[in-house]
C-alpha cells in the first residue's frame, strides 16, 4: 500500500478533520451507527482477503508455531518500549 | 462490539475461501480492494469529522504535539528486538526472525519481500507472523485497551493506519485516531526499508 492510496488516506482524513472543525458550532452529530456499519463492511472484506489467500492458508499449519513465537515477542517488546518511551517523553 | 467484529471476520473468511476454492461468485478483487478501500476512505472521513468536532481531543493533541512520533519508533525497535530474541529462542536465523518482525504486521508486504530476500521458508514465516499480528490486534482489543492508552497501537504496528484503525478508534475514542494513524503511517513507510536493511545482514 506504499503508493498513492496512502496519500488519498491522508487527504481524506485531513478533509474530514477540517469539515468537523467547520461544523463545530453546530449541534453534535452522531455518526456511531454509520461508522458501525462501515466497520462491519471493512472487517468482512478483511476476512475475505484472508480467506481467499491460498498461500496464507497453506503455510499456516507449516510455519504457524514459529511465526507465532516471533510475532508474540515482537508485540511484547513493542508494548514495553512504547510504554517506556511514553514515560520518557511524558505522553499524557 | 467484539462479537460482531469476530463474526464479520469469520463470515468474510468463509466467503473468501468459498469464493476462491469452490464457486467464484465475484472477482475477489472487488471485495479485497475496492470494497475495502472505499469503506476505509469513507470511514477515515467520518472519523476525521468526529475528531474535528471534538474540542477536548484537539486540546489533548496540541499538548502532545510531535512527541507522538516516539510511538512508531518504539514499536519498530521493540519489534526488531523481539525478532532477535525469537531467533535465539527458536534456534533459527536471527536475521530472518528480525526481518520477519520488521513487517510490523503488514503481511502482504512482509511475506513476498522477505521471501524474495531470504527464500520461501522465511517468506512463509513472514507472511504468517505478520498476519497473526494483525489478527491478534483486532481480537485482543477489549483487553489491550485497558492495559494503557497506546498499547493497542503498539500491538497493531503498521496496520493501525488502515485495517485495524477503525476498530482501535471505536474502542479508544477519537483522540486515538491521530496516534494510530500517524504511527501506522510511519511504520508502513519504514517496513520495506527495515526489512531490506535487516535482510542484507544475513
């Protein structure tokens, strides 16, 4: 996804924030139902790409355990360092 | 919320599996690319509006400022160090394990790229390890959210700018949007370079 799509994401996000800022004086809008619906579509299509990825499904049983150990340690130390760095620079 | 997320994930996987292995109803690209990107763009806009309207969140973010950028670099160093340790624990190539963990959860990049640089076996591990990272980020959110503000973002790595972003914001509130997005963005840019750099050590 290291391409134009990333740029679109940033632009759409900025456009959203700007619109929200402009709408500030208005009564608070509630998007939670809309957002919920879109999240479901998003998660469904995420599952869809996992399920249709034959290469992924066939390598799961073969390398699953090793991959799991690597992933778990990577995640664990990410959390440790993020917490430590957060204290260091006083991230609220 | 997590019930619905897991259900949608499961239904999606089954549908994707049946569609590509049993009877192709639609071109998978329509769901994996177009539906995915369209809903993500729409959601980014909606989440942006909510953030823009939220006075408290804006004030909080102004106080944090650029210090927020320590998060992705901490995730990158933590992931690579975890990979190093995993290499020792498993008695396998330390370089391979580090390159795999430098995918930061972006499995569609890490799988092919590590495979190309270090061979098919490592490619498969890179694929699965990063896929598991994404999956774990989504299914553990109700727990990780309680463990600290930036913990879900640390879990998600590069995925927090797209696939796991909506779920994180849903659970952690609008002010998590910028932390998650910027961290995921920086890590997505870093991932290909750090994989390549680590692979050349081997």
